[in-house]
C-alpha cells in the first residue's frame, strides 16, 4: 500500500511495489491495481494477496527516495532495474 496524499487530499492505494536486492522499495505503479483475471481462482489469489498487504506497513513517497530511482511509472515493466 502506498499513501498518495497530496495537498489536502489523503488516500491510500494498493499499488504494485518493486524492491531491490536489499528489500528497499524502489518503484511503484502510479495507479492502484485492480482485480482481474482469466479465472475465478486468479481473482481469489489476487484478493488474498491484497488482503495480506493490509498487514504490512503503508509506504509513503519518501520511502522511494533512495537516489537510485526516483519515479513513479504507470508501466513498470518498461523500465530496467539495475
């Protein structure tokens, strides 16, 4: 989960987060993820993963300010992480 608070508006979204080898968050998708799949089992798996993230800390934008990669992207697959 990422806290995307800006100005006076505060909200949290479930985003896809990418970590480096040291488990430091380095990148997250610009928009929250949605539930989609080809089967009901895929939907169930995604929902279970989303529920499990509620037990983890909420990340804030400063958690991604690690001087290695400082950007939010819509399509993280288009970026190579060194």
